[in-house]
C-alpha cells in the first residue's frame, strides 16, 4: 500500500464514525420531539378547560332561594292550568315541576345530612301564601305523577305547622279560602287522590277555625258515608280524619258542646246507624270509644243526659256488650254505665234493665279486663248493685 492511501482511509473511517454517531442520536432526538409534542398537546387541551372554569366562576348561577322555588312552582302550575295534554313542552315542564316540589320538600323537612333551617322555612311559607300557590297545587294535584303527589302532600301538610312571626298564616289563608277545605273533603270520592287529600285535610282541620267550619257545613254529614266506602284504605283514612276532628273538638269544649246541642238529632242518628251499628269491626270499636270520650266530657253534660235517656240508644249499647270482642265490650261498658248511673232514668229504660237483669248480672259476673284496674272494678260493682236493686215501673 502506498503512503498516499493512508489519509483517504482515515477520512473514510471518520466519515463512518460520524454516521454511526448520528444514527445513534436520531432515536434520542425523535423521543425528545415526541415528548415535546405531547406536552404541547396537553397544554392546548388545558387552556379551554381553564378558560371554561374561569367563565363559570365569573358567571356562577345564584343559589335557588326558597322564594325563588315557590315562584317557579307557581309559574309552572299556572302553565299546567292552561296547557293541553298534547302540548309539546308539557312533559319537560311536568318533570321540572316535580323537581321543584321535591326541592320545596327538602327545604321544609331537610334530609339525612341537614336539618331544616327555620329562616328558610319561614321564607318559603310566606312566599307560598302570598298568592294562590296552595290553591293551584291542590286543584292540579291529580295531574301530577305519583311521586310528585306524595311530595306535594307532605309540603302542604308541613306548611300548616309553619309559623311566620309567631302566626300560623296557613290558617289565615284557609279561612279566606274555605272552598279548598270542601274540595279536600270531597276528595274521598276519588280513589286516585283520596289518601293524598285526606292527609292534607288532617293537617288543615288542626286549625280550630277550620275544624269549626267543617262541623257547621254540610260536608260534615259526608263523613258518615265516607266511613262506609268499600275500599278499606279510604274508609280507614276517612274514619281517622273523622276521629281527629272529634278529638280536636273535645279539646275545644265550647265548640263541640255548641255543635252537639244544635245538631243532636241528625248527628247521633247518623252516629248510631253508621258507626255503632256498622258491619265493620274497626268502625264499631272506634265509634264506641269516641262516644265514651264525648259523653264523659263534663262540658257535654247536657248532651250526655239526653243521650242516656233514650231506650233506643241503650239497646245499641247492650248489643255492643254482647260482642265477642273484649275491646268493644269494655268501650261499650264505659257508655252503658252512664245509662245505669242516671238518677233520672225514664221508666222505659228502667223496665228494659229489669227485664234483662238476669242476663246482665251474669254477663258482668264474668266481665274482666286484663291486669288490675280498681276504677273499672268499682264501676262494675256500682252497675251490678244498681241493676240488682231496680224495681219495675
């Protein structure tokens, strides 16, 4: 090999080395470029999200206050009163209304995590009775779905107990809109809404002025029919409402005494026939229990004397004493003892007691209640002694 070939070989070797080095660096450069592109992509994706969050923070929606919820509910109820079933927006609006009613319920009742806030409840109540939100909610309740009906029922019931500046403003509203109370009563005639209207009614009649109105209206007579409705759940609910009404009346002495004096004939004729002589066991039991509470109340002394002076009334109670149910027997005894204890018993009552003396004394000889009750035993001994000493007239 000649000397001149050596520089050429050295140059070729250097070139080869350079190519090898460049080949080794190329993957590193590619990885760096790829990482740069990925970082750029993430930054570009983050910028719109960051911008969106800033915009949302800038234009954040105001919280839905109780007053706002009521106003929106009223607007949708007004829409519901005007729209047809074929309205394209109806389904969406109904869903929104259901959601609003649920939110109203949450304000009044709270949830698992939060108790109701008194200020929020007062704000909601005041706004609710400013206009006719209650009226529309009651009237259009049948158009709501089942869940919305339940929530609306709870809302209306709760509002009857809410005070605004120490006043039950629901009572004031109902006094000015008594037709709504009558609408709730007549709801027992509609199987679909009877229990919902019944639950609302129970809370409404807790206001003394409303209870008095029901007593003095023709609607009161309807309860004796509703109690006989074939549907057990509705009949039981009507009985419960009737019971609450009478129990409330026993608390308001003057109200019930005045009512019974004025309406004695029709009230007790209906009471005896449709409650005490009902074919339904629960109705008979509740009827005789309430009768005892009414007659034993001192404010009803005049009414009691009149009731226990009737032989027809006594025959009904004597039949109840023969019931196989011990519970009905005991409740009937508390009324029957008033006939026997009456110092001015009419002759026809004395003669009936004398004619049935043997049967009555035998009945009371085995007449016991569970557990010791000195008061009951004393009353029974007095009744037995009075009947044993009676002389026919």
